[in-house]
C-alpha cells in the first residue's frame, strides 16, 4: 500500500484503522466514525460590530466565548465552535446554529444552519442589522464549506452499521479523504456522543464526491440515526421554526443557552421558563414498533432497528408531526408529537411525567410503566397505528436532575426571605406597646 498523508485530527488508533482502509477507529469499545453532514449552509458575517450584533440575537454569551477562544488559542486560531440558537421576539426558536469564529481579523464569522432555512435566517439578520457596522453575505456553492462530523458510536450501535453493510460502502473514503488537503476548521463538538465537527476547505470541495456515486444515503442515515438514538435534535425538521421553545428542545441541557447573559431577542420568555424550574415537555428519542407487538425492553440502552438495508431504514413509516396518545384511552388526549423518524427510530416532543419515569415536582406522578402509547395516523388511514416508546438518555436524565437541584437551592433563600418579610419587626418591636409600626397595640 502506498504511503499517504494522514489528516491532522486522527489519533493513532484512527490512523492505524485508516491504513487498513477502514474509515472508523476503535477505542475502548467505542468507535469514532467520520461522516459528511448533508444539507447544511452558511452565512458569512464580518465587521467591527460582528460580536455585539451576534450578542444581541443569540442565546449564548458570544463576547465571553469569543474571548475564551482567542485567549486559549495560538495565533488567534479558534479551538472550538459556538453552539447557539436564534430566537424570535416571542422566545420561539428560529434556528439552531454553530458559529465558527474568524481565525484572524481579516476573516469572517461563519454561521452554520439548516440548509433549507438559510435564506429565512439571512432575512432575519438583515432585518436586525439597522446601523450595526456589519456585512452579511450568502456564499455561493463554490465557497460553501462541507461539514464533517466525527461521532462516537457505542459498540452495539457500531455493530448495527457493520451488520447492515453500511461501512462497506464507505471503505473508499479511506483512500479519498487523506488526499483532500487543507482542513479549514477542526473543532470539538460539545454535544453528548459527538466528538469533532470539521469544515472542509471549500477550494477542495468534498461535495464533489457526492456527485460521483458516493453513498449519500448511507452517510445521511448514519448521522441521523446516531443523533436520534441519543436524543440530539438538529435543524428545523426536528426543532420546528417559530413553534419550538428552546428549553423543550434541550438547548439548555446541550449548553446552547447562557442564563447569566444580558438582554437578547427572545430572552424574557426563556429566562422566565428557566426560573420556574419545570419544563414538562422535552424532545426525547423514541422507538416505533408494530401495534400488535409487546413493548421493547426498557433496559435497552437505545432502540435497535431491524436490519433490512439502508433504503428500508430511510422509509418514513408515519407522518411527520403525528400526535401521540395513550393506547386504550377513552379520549385521545395528545401526550406528545412525533417530529421525525429514520425507520423505527425517531425523535418526539413528549410529556415527561406521562411517557417517562421522571418526576418534576413533589406531586403524584402520572407515569404508568404498563401504559403504552401510539402514534395517531389521522382519519382515513387504512394502516394500523404504530406504538411508540420514549426513553431518556443518561446525559439528559442527569441534566434534568441537576437543573431541579439547582432550582431547589435557588428557592431556599427566597423562601427564608419571604418568611422574614412576613414578620413586621424585631422581637422588641413586637413586644413594644406601640408595635412594629409605631401603632398602639393596647386594647381600648
């Protein structure tokens, strides 16, 4: 085998695997697999007011994060991206986004968003530009970088990819990718079960490979399936534009919101929801299964789809945004909404205290482990409804528990303050014949 120059982001184990013409690495039973992320687009932003402009429109503290990146990087080269979201004035999510800071004063900020929504976000930014000294630009196809994601797959998840022969169709990438020269950005992905997020140099477009027989459906399946299994929404198919609330989409648990930050568009509702301490609905991973089958084991770490090939896995089984209700309920009250699925794996907005064992308050839980749920296909559908089971990933369960404990600690000083405020004065004042407010307490 001829010698090849290996990419800088590969560890020694990855390099060893790559020499064996495999495009994944094994490390302590966990596999790192790098795949292109399709349907992503960019907006370029530059100017003296770029940081304050983003500061007023996003949920992260851009000024602080950018200072950290510049202070921790040599030669002003950023070592990370900034995961954040744009909200409207009502506090609803417009777009989730990755911000890629410039590596020098002459470079632009890159705003990475859902490719189907880039023009709408561009119009939103233009509307709020006003007198800010910034320039906004939509790069053309030749200037658009390609996003690559290095995901961390569990052993059983990687076994699914192996058994379905998906990785076999990707072996050719091991001889192609190392020959692609410069990597524009190579940063950590802060989300759970994600490892790195990489931008390919637009001058050597990785997208050209997609037009010459590369397995685009395989790449899309692997990335989407991995996200769904671990409860990671991305783009406006999963996070409904102008409908979804940031906390219900887990943006708080994923580190996309800074609750100590000053004013920004949509802040009021977001902060008020956060300080109530109770978010009753969240996006969860779900597994669909036939109506006449028993519920899958709750001990399964994540759902395992039937191995029937990529084409069958990508087939949509139920309508998007279908309502979820209890099986056998006299009234079909909705307890959730299916946002999307890849085969029998999907994401759904679920009521936590009905579909999971999570308790948000001291009140009696409505959860029944024997209760099953189904997806309503709508009237006039001959197909049997599908049952659905939701589960809570460990990272999400821990984040919810930490949030509830933090809220409880915040409430304790307020409670003590309220108790003290109910007392009109000191003990001496209370025993004084004139009372705490200078009024006589003697009976006439």
